[in-house]
C-alpha cells in the first residue's frame, strides 16, 4: 500500500487489519488505493497506530476520513477524534464496512464491500459532490462516572441486549457468522424462547432515569439506547416521542402480551399493547442514567456495571458521515 501519494491527498483511509471481514483479505481495497492518487491510506492494528495515522491525515488536510473496519473500529475512531484529536470539527467520515458487525454502515447506507464503497466515494469526490452525500448522526456519550472520559457510539444496551451480544459472539466464534448474522443469531436466541413462554434472559434489576424522571427499580430483560434510524434487517425498536436525541426502549421482566407486542415493537410501531403497564416503555431523552449490575455494550465495547455507580448516557457530538453515490 503506497505511503506517498503523487498528488495532495483528499481522502484518508484508515484500515483496521484486525477487523473481521478485513482479515479475510484486503487485496481489492489495496489495489484500488494504489491507483487512486487522491487517497492517503494507513493500515493499523491498534489504537496507538490509529492515533498516529489520524494525526498524519489531519496534518495533510484530508477532506474526508474513510474507515475500513466494523462498529468497534468506529468506536475507537470516535474516541481518538473527540477525546484526543486536535481538530475541533473532525472531517466527514465514510464507512468501508470491514468488521464482524457493521450496523453503523448499514444504518447510513454504506453496506457494500470496502472497495466498492471507496469506489463510490471517489466517484462522488471527483464529481465535486462530496457534500451531497452527507448523513448526520448524533453520538451517544457514555461515562462510567461524572469525571470519566466519555466513550462514543450509536447503539448500546444492557440486560438482554448485552446477553444477546455475548451469545452472538459465541456464534461468530463457532460458525463464523458475520455482519447482521451474528447479532441476528443473538436476537433470535432470545426472542424465540420468549415466544414459547420461556425466558432465556437473566433479568437485570435496574433504576432507569431519563431526563430527570426516575423510574421505580424493576427487573428488565432488555434495555436499548440508540441514535440510529435503523438497526439490522431494518429494525427500529423505538416508538417514543419528543425532542430527545437518545432513543430509549426498555422491556420489563415477564412482559404481558409478548407474542402480540414483539413485532410492532421491533418495527417501532406503537400499539395499545406497548404500554408501561404491560412492561414496554420507549422514550426520547437527552440524558439517561442506569443504576444496575451486569454489563453495557456500546458498539461492541463492553462496560462493566456496578450498583450504586450509575452509568451516564448523554447526547454527544454530531458526526457527519459521507456516503458514496449509486
């Protein structure tokens, strides 16, 4: 992969060689980069290398940053840009989905293979239409305490969401499920038994607070928070109203009318069954706290939870994603 572009670079490409799909081969992406003088590319295997690459691209003044990796790679890039970056406003980000899970790419419309996504991005750049492909998303800012450095992401959850993530990782390790297949396996592993009247989730006792409204402590089988518009398979399990940037959905243990409520809930369609009295709540908020034991997953990163030390979730900065044309 060339380190010396023949013209001033306009797009920086950060490649995580350890990402799930990237490990299977980068030949096509590398070949495209070699014949694209507008591109400055760096391959990395860890946060320190990625930080050095981002500083180099920043100094070169790239107009867009393309990230070849999955949700976990983007999670690390957000940290480097907003917690350690010199720029006040990071460049637009393009997603070249090369990870084990690529929910962010799916959400913004970047679902093709990395080389094809970069080819689309270069075509838009050469046509002078880079700004026409912008999609904006606000990040979730997660803090493990009031003075903690924030972590950033677009989708997170606890209780069954966390347990489903752990189940999907086992599926990936055992049979190599990639992209939506891994999380889907985790989801089906939870929903299927619930439809049959069995609960595969260990309920998590939690106090959930949203915009200062403190809910009574309850046992939950699912807690999900997102700023995405769609999850895997186009699911949108949020039906709350209001101006809040964070979309929160909770499902209490032993929910009523589950077989009737589950499909509308997964598609974000409010029905008379989806009520707090039946165990379902969905709200939009700018600030959420979770006081509970267990774990919280944010874009693939795991954060241990301890009772009495609430997890803080706030509306974070807005990221501009640039998506290539057709």
